[in-house]
């Protein structure tokens, strides 16, 4: 378990009509440690007297009874037995003012464009969002939601008291207006209605080229070709129409009379979820040198780039070898 030594020391000021000393809310906060079972905090004054020695659940602690001034503080994450794992070094503590955060609403509403998701299982779509305002802290919490559905915040960077950058997971987000809620510890949440607009990003329609050989198609163009040439008369199979010769209730007969039909069927296996089909296709296309079958090469490079993290080592090796062989082909 790692212990981060950077600490943040704050005072939260409650603004009421008649402000008196007892209405000051002070707290000390530090970086969260995800696998900690709580924390122990110790605070001592400049004379070395320990004024706080507590075990707590959160990564901040109210020091309401401690006067404004200079102190030293250290913390330790707790293990499952509520014992300190390792203490941080003593840090000088300077108490600062934390006010109600505000967001600059004078600018145009931020917009995030949602890409149409592909079938790749491990693909995650993230978007960067800059929030500008005032009175931000490193421990300011940020929430983006629509009708009680929250967008996961997978990263937050405190840039200054006037700017926070967040990384938002929009993989499963739906289009629409989203509210922004920000809150500083011991302050009321501040919600900015319809702060963010999420839009569907319409991908350009890919036209099937005319008077162009299949081997010179791009990968998207051949996918458009397959979509436009489904075997509608044989719904029991997903095999493309140009590769189909005969269709029966329990089997089909492939058309392998032309090179185009063979190439299309091999490409159909290349985009299959079945690994054996893909391996067979790799062998087929790494030998297509005169000319190279462009859409297959583009698909293989794209597939390896997007799925490298989830593919088994054998398939990664096969993909890399196939790319090398295709690249070494002499036209």
C-alpha cells in the first residue's frame, strides 16, 4: 500500500447572516488511498504537543476545536484490522479558507460528441472537460448527471482555484443535457443545471465505390459493400451474397468460382468473432501480394491496434507476422 505524502490543509467557512467564531468549520484533508480501511491522523502544535490522535473513515477530518494557526500533521492508512500501515512524515499545516465553489456560467455550454461505438469489447470512450470558476480545491468533488444517472469521473486534475479538469467516461452515455454538481467539504453542493450537452456524433456515410476493384477498396468501403450485399434470400446465414451459390434449409453451397468471391469470403472470416476463422484469413491474405488486398490489411492493422490488450499472445504474434508479410510483398 503506497502512502502519498502531499497534504491539503483547509478551513471551510460557513456564510450565515451573523458570522461568529463558533461558525468556523475547519478540516484537514489528504489524498485518498483506495485500498485503505480508514485512516489515523495525528496533529501537534509548534511546541510538539499532540492535540489530535484519531482513527477515521474519510480522507479529511474536522478540526473544529483547534484554533487557527500553524501545526504539524501526519496520517497513516489503516489495514483491515484498523492498525496503521505506515505513517507519513510530519508535514507543516497551514490552514486556508475554503468557500462555496462557483462555476463560470457566462461561457458557451460545453459539448461532448459521442462516437458511434464499434463492436470491440474493450473499447472505452473518454472525454476531457475543463471546468472554470472560483474557490476550487484539490478535494472539490465533481459530479455530472442526467436524471439521476451519473457519468463516471475517471480522472480529476486540480489546476488552480479557478480551474479543474476532469476525464469523463462516456462509453454508455446517452445524448442530452447534463447537470454539473460541485461541492467542497462541509459546504452545500452547488448544481449548475444543463451545464453540459452530450451529442451523438454522426459518422459520415460510406458509399460503395463504383468501377473500382475490390482489392483497392478501403476497409470502411468494403464493410459498406458487405452491408449492401447481404444474402437476403438466405436469412439462415450471414455469409455475403456474392459468396453464396446455393441455399438450403440446413446448409449452403459457397461460390468459389471467382477471385472476388474468394476474397470476400476470406474477408468475412477476417471480421468474424471466431478466432479459428480469423487465423485462416490471416494465412489467406498474407499471401495476397499481387496486388495486396488493401481492406484486409487496413482491418488487420486496425484490429491489432484496438484489441492488443485483450488478445492472446498467439494471435498478437500471428497478426504482427501477417502485417510484416503483407508489407514485404512486392506489387
